[in-house]
C-alpha cells in the first residue's frame, strides 16, 4: 500500500472508485460480518484513536540517525525530517514545535529500529479532573477527551509518562521516497521506559463482547444484501460519475460535499427520496454562489452554463441518482451496525468536553484492513461533525 497519509470512509468508496468501490465496500462488510460471527476471517481491525498530530519517527534508512516529523516527512518538495531540536525550531513554532521536541527527546528510548507512524496522545498537556465523582487523568489531543482513573495501573503509567503515543503503521524501504506502508506495529519489540506511554492500535476483544448473536448476524446480512442490491442498480452511473475527474465542480466531488453538509448541520440523512430532492437544490445553490463570486460577465456565463448542464444531468439521471443515494445510505447503515458492536470494547473512557462538563461519547472509530487495503469505520455524525468545528490546542503542520 502507499504511504498512510489519508483514509477514506467506507461509504465514500463508491464516490471515489465507482462500481469497483461498491464491490470493495461490500466485500469489506461481508468480511466484517465473518469476523464478528466466526473464529477466522480475512479482515483485521484497528482502533482509530483521536490523536494528533501524526508523528513519523525512527531511524533514517539513509543516514542511520533517529528522526521525528509529521506527515510532511513524505513531502515531494522540501520534506521536513528533523534530527535535532534546532531543526525543529527552523521548521515549526509554538506548541507543535514543543511537542516534536518532546518526541525527539523521549521516543528514541523505545529503541525503534525502523520507521513507524503514530498519533500523539499527550506530552505535557495532561491534567486531572473529576468525572462522575472519580479523579481521572485526562488528555484531549484533538476532539475526544480520553480519561483514565488516577488510582489504576493504567493511570499510573499515563501519569509517569512524558509522552503518550499510539502506533499504527510500519514503513519499509531504503529511502523515504521509496517507502511503502503496512498497517500495524509490533510494540512488543520496543524497549520499556516509563517516560513513554505507548500502545498499539490493534483491536483486542479479549472479553468476546464484540460478537454477533445469530439474530444480529441475520439482521446485518440483510443490510449488506440491501446495499448490494442498490449498488447493482447504481453501478453504471457510479462509473460515469467517477470518470469525470476530481476537480471542484464534478458531480462525485459535489456528492461528497453534499453528504458532508448534513454532518456539519448535525443531521442524519432522511429518506432516500428527500435526499435526492435536496441534492438538486444543493447543486443549484452551490453554483449560484460561485456565479455570484465571479467579476466578469464571461466568467459568470461560464459558470451559468456549467450550472445549466449540471441540472440537466441531474434531471436526466433521477433514477440512478436515487439508487446512488440509496447505496450510500445502505452502506452507512451496515457500517454503523458494525461500529455499535465494536464500541462495546474499550480500554479508556472517551468523552466530549462541553460547557456543562463531560459527555460520554464513542471512540473515534475503527479501521478495517483487508488484503493491504483499508477503509475507516466512523460514525460521522457523532465524531466528524465535532471534528469540523473543534478548536485544536496545537498548530497543524
């Protein structure tokens, strides 16, 4: 697989890859169903921790020195690979620079021999707070607040640590440009140090809580069959949709923006018919805004023509658009069914901090990995909407 810089939502695969994306999503769901009902399956699950920023570190394969960086380690021009605190100061400032310095100071103590990627959980920004009357160590690396009881074995480890990180990706290759990624990091090979709280993203259901009952299996299989049926109706149209490129005003991109608009407004998708009607309105409104921005009559006419062509396209393809939306919603429904089951297993408390205290929330989500491909399983309304509006306490790279 390529470098692990971005993961797509399972249902978005139909807007990225057309009918092939639909088949891929169905196969993922079927394997997830097997995993939750049979001893063996061809899929692996990792927990998606809400850490930030992404940290890439290890031994530079060219120079043999320990380095740290963010995803910009893999930038084609001006990659930021840092071996000293002075180099960090040259490239970054503020809290992000300090976090990278803390990583450079403490992560070499793990004895990492290759190159790995993880999400930072905390440095010196831990605090203590009472949740339901219990004293907890809390940290909020991004949107979700993680809490662990102060008087616990895990709490003691977190309390002592100068840095907390969850690793999820291993890189191999003779240079950064040639590196390829594989999901998973064997943290058992790392040296032990109380200065670093390190955990793996691998999903561990030691209790067996995340297993389908026979009734749940039947319900889930019915959901997958419904998604498969609607995708068969939409497949030709999906290939037309995704063949038009990835510029700002192609329909596949606008469909993504349209579905995200519901999340931003905190709304679940209503009926398929209502969503289909909303899409034409959304497209018209989006193009009107662009036309209004244009300063010359020539530019205005160009976008007016684009709008007219788009509305004709929508009008001429009402039935396949209906099944495209149905497929998207059916895939989302089956995905959420899996998420609810997986959420029954968690090691740390997860909360959203509000004006009125802490509100219990689910973990960010999970990543499903099959044959080197990965898709994320996230309840987008619960987590993504919060992430759209979350204020970060550090500067992004």
